[in-house]
C-alpha cells in the first residue's frame, strides 16, 4: 500500500515539476547568497582599505554597515524562499497529495 502511494506520487507530473522548481529555485538563491557573502569576504581579503574607510569622525568603518547589510540580505532572501514555499510549493504539494490519494 505504502509503496503504491510512493510510486503514484513519483509518477505524478506535478511532483516532477515541484522537485524541479524547488531545486532550481533553491540553487539560484544559494548562488546569489554565495556571491554576496564571498564577495564581501573577497573585498575584506583583497581590498582592506575599501571597508576600512571611516564614516565621519567616529570609529565606524564602511565594512560594518556593509557586513550588517549582508546579514539583512540573508534574512530577506530566506523570507523570499519561505514566501514562495508557503504559497506555490505548498499549493503544488497539496494538489499532489489529493491526486495521489485517489
């Protein structure tokens, strides 16, 4: 019984679409995040002076708000994924479950 249900789910074209969409979207967001994060690290490694510039007369440098921006970007990109997962991906999952239960 369980193997039959699994076979129906795997054979469902919506399941194939869901897997493809989720995988490609996950890799896209991962690549974007890697570019942002490793770009920040690369600037620190190869051009320290850029992020070492002071902002005004205080002790804060350019690197601090940029680093904070990387953290905020991480939160935003996670929210983007969660929003799509909760709408499009969950809708497809529910359709697959309904179709497979028949």
